[in-house]
């Protein structure tokens, strides 16, 4: 039977294919018992899962090299100790043998039992051990449910329906010719959604009914622009699908003609247009679209979806390839922007935190792991021998942080030169403006930086106290909130006054409809994912800067989002 399920469009494009449903692994919450004759096989399953978890930890440990081995190795050792703890193992065996509980439910009971012991200890050290216990239990649980064919799911020609999806997994699945992804949770600002757009993979997020209403093998139609999932589509839907596909193709052919056109407004002002790009294909696409360079290379993608940590040489090769790929145009390499929210998918062994977005993230994490930061900065400096490199630091809130990273960068550059290692003559140094504190005080640290990049994805979340990944906050997280516009206006004014180059690399810059808004507020450089470059160029070429400047005071007086929408509608109507 046909059903239309609504979600939020996260990566545009249409797809027609069969469903592959992946239900999440959750610790069994309801009591689950087993028959007496199943006890042996349940114990066997548990032993195999614990062994697999131990092997994974050992594998991670072996891959660590140099200074990192010490920094991260101690977490892994602790996890092995927990896994081998006789009390944990005996408790689990008893629960299965005597209590006749499933291995799944025994894991939950034993976790809760140990957690209450830890909690009762009046000591912070033991309370933080709770995170480690959860990491270990989670690892055994995942191993318990791993199917033999996991990791090699043939998803060619299929549409994945899942609770959520990690960024690195998405990249892997798209290589297997996955057609589209629909998730129950998530938001268009999540890193997975950003990757999906880079991969041109249609994606719908926040589709709350997807898991309960779709079965393996159902025919599906996904509309990534409208945020729509149609299960068992009718002939009308298919006709509509074909007509829309044809329109998309026509528009694509029109945009192709803009590849060599200048990014110039109607009144003759040249605007900078850069790309957010990391993967080889994205870099090639950015160059082919005539971008001015890479405005954002997110290095965290090198660290995610793997159990180990890339060393300096591996990073150097990746950065050098990007620099060579841009053929002399500048590449902006951002230092690691990871936090506890993505801890599980990297080899960094980060601690769980109650508020990862407000915790040890971005530059804070880098400064707390100086060896990790130094390896990254050295790799970037070495890549600068092959073309212009700009080093960008995320999540700064204070002048002291900028000074600390800059001092390390300068010292490392001096050391490399002394050692005869080739590096570029000048490596530009800049910071992300993505925390309100950094936005309000830009004028106070312009002397320390060569450029700045505005991360609207985070700036909006921190300014409006609305989680960028929270599916239920879609209306509250709003880039056109008057507070956002006024703050951006202030940021661009401070940069202009100081003569500081500044670009926006948050997703707002990639929204062709919002181009007049950003130009009116004073932006002159955009950085967008490669798939949006031509649309944004088209919108810039249609704009008249003089006319927009005359209308900015009306924009800044808007008191609500509807007023901003009306302003945009008037401007877009001419
Ligand atoms: C941003 O916050 O706008 C940004 C570009 O960085 P990220 O999306 O990687 O947090
Ligand atoms: Mg950010």
C-alpha cells in the first residue's frame, strides 16, 4: 500500500530503489530469558563477542605509533582491563547460566549492577570510569550483533533506511552504489548530511516513521529536496518522478555553462567563491567548477570511521594531494574539529561528556593533546611546500587560544626550516568565527590572524541555544533569525574595518536563495560544497550589490523570520 512519509530534505536529488532497513542495536531493555538447552550456545556467543572486542582493542593498540601510543594507549589498556575483569565475566556467566537470561539482557543487567557500585563511590575518578564501562559494554554488544556479512552489505541499487548513520560509513556505502539514505533522526546540519551533499547522495533525515513503516525490499521513492519518502509509489508518483528528473537535468545543463563564467555581480563586483572539499573527487569537482580555492578542508574526516589515528606522514600525503589537486589555488586546512559526540567513530578514545558541543571540542581538544596538534601542524606545513596553504583553527573563543596555536605553528615552522624540510614561504593563519564570543570580539584579535572563516552552522547553534543536530528543533534552529543577521553584519563590519579577508563556509553560504542576504550584510567571499558552486555563482551573477546595500537597513530592522522572508522575496522579485 502506498504511504508518504515526511522528513527533512538533507541532500537533494531523487532516487527510486528497493529498501534495505537497518534497525539499531540497542541494549535489550525488557527481560529476555532463554531455554535451558540454549544456555551453552548463549555462553558461546558471549565468549566470542568478548574475544572479538578484545581483538579489536589489541588491534587498535598495535596500530598506535610514536607519542600517540602513550596518550591514547592508556585508555585502551584500561578497556582491556575492564573486559578481563573476573567480576564482570563471572557475573555475566551467572546471569546466563543461573538466571537464564539472554547474553544481551545479561549485559544490560551486569552493566547496571556495576554502574550502581561505581556511582555509590564518593570519588570522581570512579564516576568517570562509568564512561569506560559503557564503552566496553557497547563494544561487546556491537560484536554480539555483528552479522557475518556486516561491512560487506551489498547495497548496490538500494536505499538505506536507518536510525542514524555515521559520516565515515556514508562515504563507504556510497562507494558501493547506494542510491539514497533515509534516517529516523538527524538534521541537515549534521556532518553526515554535509558528506551526503558532497557525494551527491540524496538524503532525508528526521523521518520519524521510516523504521516502523518500511520493510526490506519495499519499493521506495526518495525526494531529497522536499524531504519526502514514498513507500510503494503509484504510477502518478513515478510519472512525477520522471518529470522532475528531466527538469533537474535541464537545470544542470544550464548551470554547466557557468563553469568558466566570472563570479561577478550585475554591477561588476568580483566575489570570491571557494569550495568546502576533502575527498579527491570533491577537489576535482571544485577545480572543474572554477573555484578560487578550497575554503574549508575538514581534517576530522581523516580521523573518523577507523580504529587508529592517522600519523603525520599519512596526514601530510592527504593534505599534499589536496594542494596539488587545486593546482596553485589556496587550500584552507582546518585543524581537527572533533569532540566527544564523534568519539566512538575515531581512534582518539575521547571521554563521554554530558554536553559534547560545549565541551572539549575543536581547538580545546587540540590544545589538550599537544602531540596530536603538532603532528597535524607539521603535516600541514610540509604540504605547504607544494602550493599555498592556509591553516584554520576551529571553535576558538579567546585570544589566548589563538596565541597558543599560532606560537606552536611558528615554532614548528622554524624547526622544520632549520632541519632543511621544505615548507612554503608564507603559511596563512586564520580562525573560525563560530562562537558568539569570537564573533563579538573579532576586532580584538585581528592582529593575530591573516583571515577568518565564519562557521554559521555552529554560530547559529550557539547563538540561538539550538542543537544543530536535533531533529525536533528544526524550527528553532534558524539561520534567518534577526539575531543571526545582526551578528553577521557586525562580524563583516569588523573584518572590513581591519582589512581582514573573511569568508563564510557554513551551509548558509551554499543556499543560493540566501545569497542576496549575505551580500547585503557585507559578505564578499563564499565557500560552499562543490555541488552548490554553480547555483551560488548563478545567484551572485543575478545580484546587484548597489541595490542590496541600499536595502540593508530594512533587513536589519526585521524583528522576526517572516519579515526576513518577505525582505528576501521582495529582493528576489527585483
Ligand atoms: C560551521 O560550523 O559552520 C562549519 C563550517 O564547521 P562544521 O560544520 O564542520 O562544524
Ligand atoms: Mg563548526
